[in-house]
């Protein structure tokens, strides 16, 4: 069974749907319970909607307890929950900085630690997949808080991959580029802006949430059993450009 944080919208929704279609029991963990419940009604009883704020350690621990009580185990965790705002560095408030880091990085830490403890206790050869961004290693302006959180997530991936390998728990990271998600709705709604963004990408197109979901499925499967600590871009070649 798999826990998908931020599993009700965008990339998380695509992962939830794909994993469920492949026979997995999916926990749709999202701060927006209405959207999680709506997706549960679409998927059916092989899914479980839970309202979870991943920035709260106690809520994460309660989620893990609920899942273990219902399913007895956790095989896969996808740390997808994330938020993004735009603000020049010198104008960025402490509250904005902390909020983004709390969800994007601390949330992944809380979830990974709680789930890893269960996997170790039950001797599960589990998989943890972190959804970072190419901006975890490519800088830009007005998004230092988001990009710093995604850079931290990349190192969290590598460090936990090292520590958890002895328990046969694999940890990998996906770094999406420009993906057509609700987070990027405002950016992509103008046709001219969208075309401009497409021209920036070597493959000349915007990515779809399903493009990320397909890689997540591979990383969760036995086909990737010798891969851990990897950071794999899904960006149409955007990171290759100078």
C-alpha cells in the first residue's frame, strides 16, 4: 500500500490514480479533505482519504498510526505535498519562509521518519519517493524559499538513502520541470506566456502530471530495485539549457 501526500491534486492526483490502477491501496493524504474525498469516490474502496497537514508532526504520526491500523503495513511513501509563493528575497517575511519550508521540507522529513520506523519494525523492503524540482539545483529569482526547500529535499533523499539502505528501503527523488498543475495555473493560463514557456523547453512542450506519475510508478516497482539515492529530472531537457 502507498501513502501519497498532497495526493488529491496535480502530480499527487496523477500518482494516486496510476498507483490505484496498478492495484495498489492508496492513501490520499491531503490538507484539502474535500478534494481527497472526491478522488476517493473516483477511485473507490482501494483508496482512503485523510486530511493531513504534513507540517504538523502530530498529524503525520496520527496518519501513519491510522494507516498501519487499517492496512498493517506501509510499502510506499510519496512525499509530494508542497506549496509555492513568489516574493523578492529582501521582501520575504519570516512567516512566508517558515511556511514553505515547513510544508515542503519539514513535512517530507516528518513523513519519511514516521514511515521508515514502521518499515523497519515490520521488515518491509519499502520505497520512499520525494518530489523535488529542477529548481532544487537551478537558481532563479523571487522563489528562494521554495527552491531552498527543494534543494533540501534532494539532500534529504541522498542522506536517507544511505542510512536506510541497510534496511532494504530505497529512497529516490524526482525533479520535475514545468508541469501543467494547479500550482502553475496562473503562470500558464495566458496563451502567450504558455508558448514562451514551451519554447524554453528543448522538447517544446509543457509536462503533464502523468509524466511524473509514470516515473514514480517505476521507482516504486521491482524494476528499479537497484536504484537508490537518485535524483531524476522530468523536465523535457530544461535543466540542460545554460
